[in-house]
């Protein structure tokens, strides 16, 4: 697969399209994440970049999110998130830092997010916003992992096919 055709969380839908209705439903869910009222799309994109950094997924880090249009993170903010320096940067608000901290904790181990980390994110997003964030992070992480799995699939070699494996 050439790198332009390799799946990412942002291009996964076209790679799953052969699954028909289930893939179309999954695509609709993905598109709805970027147009909801709870978490700004730019902040969700910074969460996606945080996961890409944690996964050390260079292709995800390079991919520009087509769902953002005018609300895409500025290059400086994107670079800071990719470097893992958002918590020390004055370019990020306390609310953004709390969400990015929640995201990073979620990305490392969703079951061990400290109550105070969740409370800080909830203070900025509200309860409905925190619930949405948790669902969105699961979707982003799942799509990223699925895309990586598809990238890792290789067609069987001639000897594997001949041996029946």
C-alpha cells in the first residue's frame, strides 16, 4: 500500500465501505463527532493528535483532519500537542489543558483516570460534555487502532498461499 492510500482514523471509512450498511452507520457516527455541541472540533482534533503521539503513529500525526475546515488547530498549537508540551504552553487554556490531560490519561489506561482529572474536565465541559468526550475518545482510539491493524495487514506471500496458510 502506498502511504497516501494507507488508512488512518480520518480515512478509515473508505477502507471499510465494502462492509455496506454497517460501515455507512459507522461513518455517520464518525462524522457526527465533529458537529456536536459539547466539545469544540479543534479540541477533539488535539485529542486525536494526543492519541497519535501516544501510539507513536507517524501517519496519523501527518494526516490533516478534513472535518475541521476553519477550526483546525494553528500550526504552533498542533506542534505543541504533538510534542506533548500542551500542559506547559500559554497557548492552551485551563479548560483545554484539563481535557488534554483527561485524554492522555484515557489513552494510557481508561480505568485509572483519577477522579480529580475527571472532575476538572467535567468542570469545563459539564456532565454531558464529559460523557460525550468519553464516547468520542473511545471512537477516536478505536478508529486509530483499526486503521493501524489494516495497515499492518499484508497480502499473503506465494509460499503462504501454496501451503494453505
